[in-house]
C-alpha cells in the first residue's frame, strides 16, 4: 500500500517540460531562407441570390451617380434663375409735338424682374441719310453723341432720349455745297462736310476730319429734302450677374411723309435703308470712331 502511494506521489510530482519557442516565420523576399506564405484571397459571392445591399462597390457607385445629378441640377437651376432675373429693355417711340421737329424720341423701359441696371449710358449714331432720293450720305460711326446717362435704372423705370439723327444737305448753283448735322441757322456754327464740283468732278473739302462751318452764307444755297434716315440708339449698362457690360441696340428708321419725317422702330437685324435710287446724284461715305481720326470718300453717279 505504501509503495502504491509513493508511486502516485512520484507521478504527480513529474516535471513538466515546456516546448521550445517557435521562431517567427520570415517573409522577407530578400532572404532566400525565408518561408513565403501566400495570403488567401477571400471572394465574396456575387450571385443573383446575394442581397443587393451586400454587393461590393454598389453603394459608392450609387452615391457618385446621385452626386453628379445633384451638381448638374444645381448648375441648371442657377442658370435658369440668372436668365429669369436678367434685365430686359423695351423701347417705344413717341412723336414730337413741336412742329417741324424731326427728333426721334425713344422711351426705354427696364421690364426685368426686380433687378436694377447700373452705369446706364445711351448714345445715338446716324447710319445713313438719303436726300431727294438722289444723294446718299453714309455715316459709319462718324459722329457719336452721348444722349443720356444715369447711375441706376430700377425695374419698371424708364427714360426718354431725343435722338437727333437727321442731317441736312445744301448746294448752290455753281456746284458747291455741304452736309450739315442738325438744323442750319444764320450766324451759327454747325458740324458739316463740304464738297465742291471742279471740272465736273466731286471734291470733298475736309477729307481728313470734321469741320465746323459758320452758317452766315447758307442763304445762297438750296436745301434738299430728306427722303430717308437710318440710325441706332445704343444703350449700355451693367447688372450683377454679368461679368462684362451689356449692350442694347435700338434700330430707328425715318421716312419722309407729308413734309415731315415719320419714325419707326425696326429690328436690329433689319438692313439699313437703301441708297438713293434716282440717277444724277452722288454719295459720300464718312468713317471713323469716337477715339480715332476720321476719313471721307466720295463717289459720283453722274
């Protein structure tokens, strides 16, 4: 009995020997003795039975698509809002109540939705004048006149501009004459283009620029009636959503009727009035700009 008990005690007191530590695996590719371990690739099922929400990459693509839609819709909304808020200028013509007054009176109204225009300026320029249906004066920005200016024109407000587009033509019996801007009155100075016939050839007196003529000798000249007039009223302005100044061109045409000039507003795309149709006349072309030198040329029909 005692021997058995001693044997059990010996077995119970047996020494426990731990295993030596396992060195870590070396996976350095530069070490030839390193043991390489391939990492298994885990593939998730992508069958039709897999729920849509668990598919890899679906939600990021879905979110990117909606983000693009939102950005495009926002940009389109801004463009539509800017177009709706743009200033719109309308023009109407009113006849002068003064007898013999050939001034074209144009009323311009800002009919835009709540957006004022700023830095407003209006200029008028004559494009062409036909006299007696035989003589033509073409003016390519030869004279530009400032007619109106205002810091602001609010929505619904309007302003009226008097456009002096008409020139007059005078010629005497010896073949000398001139085109004058506006009305010619005794003892006044007017802007004019003089011409003379020398040996049957038309010669311009001021081919290099503008000339002021003293109208003390106009009584020896015959005035030729105006057949047609063509001009533009140019309105320039700024508004908050535009990076550059805006421009509105109002085309004005006048024709002779019952001894006076009858005006009408024409589309901007409508061509200028035709040249003189009757034979035996001539035409003069004056070119220039507000900041450059001016030049004159003449052609004869006779």
